[in-house]
């Protein structure tokens, strides 16, 4: 995909190579940088939406779509300009996550997790590692994934000089297949004394990424298991925690993961509403006991759509407010205080919890306003609900509500964890 600055209109064209692989080309002219990136995301989302239902049924890796993201320039957005990136704020990155999720929650998820994996060396590493990984990622246009399960850590590394040789099997990953770099974690012994973080090439010898992701939703997030057999992690690939240890900023990855998912959920709700509106307007029939000529004339259907729209506006406002708070906290860098982190966690947690609730309701309720003929495998409208339901189970909102409620009653911020 390429972006040319020669026309006044945004043009989306789709070409197919001789072997049938889709190639997506964007040509757009937008003066403002933020508007340009957002317009690129909108056009990508439209293109991804043309076969999202079919790809959801097929599962596997969305190779052509991942390559379109590579070609778009969007992978470099969170990297500061001094290191060769685009230097855009998190609020814009999150807006793009939501835009992509409107038509394909899996690709929105992959993009958002790529962005927050890209900044891990910044969050946890030294200034030298931050500079190195930012520069290399920008120069090589890396697509980042991970193979790290914080709930069931299973990799064990044996120290060999300044390096480690890692073995084990991770049952879950995000975006591992077709990635350029993997963020991984391991312990130095079976007793799990010390946790290490590493950034390694996905193509390194000994890494086997399995095609065994069988979730009912998020079918193309490349979330299968990964086996490590004598995988070497070089000394300079190990994140050095000496500068970050004990700082509130070192736990910023939990904030990013939660607000990324909040935008995936809200984007899914927006996309489901748009699909339902088209169907109701063009295909739904009025109930036979009414005298309405069109389904859109039915006041009960109108009321439902009004409620859906109102709920989405509230969810959008909350995730955007949280995104602005993330921008503010991120700008503090290592000077971020516990209180500033705590305030950010409260808002991102609230956005995640409320976005989940709204998305689950809308993605399941749209069938009531579309009618019986909408509930077919061919339409595959249930993918919106399956996507939200699948990933929200990894991150129960009841505990976010509990954490926020504890703060309301006691003034104590949520304890920093991988989920808070």
C-alpha cells in the first residue's frame, strides 16, 4: 500500500495478483497529519470490511491485511520522530484501533497490541534500549507480536554467559504469526525466582508458532500456542530493568493493554450498529401484525436504535477521555507518580468496563431489530458479539468494577498488576 500526495480526494483501490492475493492501495491527500493517518485507517477499515465475515469463518492469518497495515505507515505512529517514527499521541493510535475494529476486531486488536509491544523497551528498558529498539523498528517497519502468558508463565531460561537459552510452551499469544519481533517473558528456574523480558526475532531458530488458535471469536488474531526449543536470547535482547524498576511508569503496559481493548470493544459496537442499520433499512420486514410498510417505521425498532446510539455515544466519550488521560500520563515518562498512574488506571478501567457492557449488549441485541432472516451463518453478524465476548473473558470487568469501587470507598488506587 502506498500513499500518494497528488490528488485531492481519497481513493481506495484493490488489486489482485496472479496468485489471487489481495493487495490494497491507498492514495490520499490530507494536509493535517492526524487527519491523514485517520483517513488512512478509515479506508483500510472499509477495505477490510469487504471480506471480514468470510475471513472470520476461515480463521488463520490475515496476511494481506497485515501487509496492508505494514504498507500504510501506521505501524510507526507511536515511535517518536527523533527515532524515525511518526511521533503521534496514544489518543490517535487508540482512535485508529477503534476505526479498524468497526469492521474487523481482530485487526484492530493486532494493531493496538503491536503499538503497545513496540513501546515495551521504552517502558521497562534503559534509555539505550529505548533508542535502539525504536530506531530499528522504525527503520525496518517491524510488526510486533508477543508470546507471553502472565497468568500461566511457562518458559524457563538457562543462563549461558550473558545470554539465555529458553525452553517451554506458551499456550497463548497475540499476533505471533507473521510478526517481525516477539516480546517474551521467562523465568530463570522452575521455582520462578526472577522474571525476564526479551525482544527477539520471530524467525529465530527453535521457535515454532502453531496454527491452533480455536477461539469462537477474534479468529484472526494469531493467538495460537508457541513452542520454544533451545531458543537463544542474546544479552542485548534482554530488557534491562535497572533504570525502570520500582517506577510507576514501568507498569504502564497494563494501562495500554486495557485501553486498547476498550477501543476494540467500542469499535465493535459501532461496527455492529452500522451493519444492523443497513440491514434493517434495506432487508428487514415489518412484523406481520403491524400496518407499517417498512421496518424502519416501527416505533419499537426506532426506540431500540435510539438506545443503541445513545449508549455508543457515552462509550465513545469515555474511551476518548481515557485516551487523553493516557496522553497526559505518557508525557510524564519516568516522572509519572503513583497518584497520576492511579488516576489513569481508574479512567482506563472504567472505559474498558463500560465499553465491554455496551458492546456485549449491542452486538447481541441487533438481531431483535434486524429480524429472523438476519440470523444466518451467511450474514455472520454474530461475529461482532463473538469477538467482544471472547476477549472480554480474558479480562473480567467485575474485577475492574471491584477495584474502582474499592477506590470510591477507601481512596486506595488499584494495585498495579498486568491487568490494572
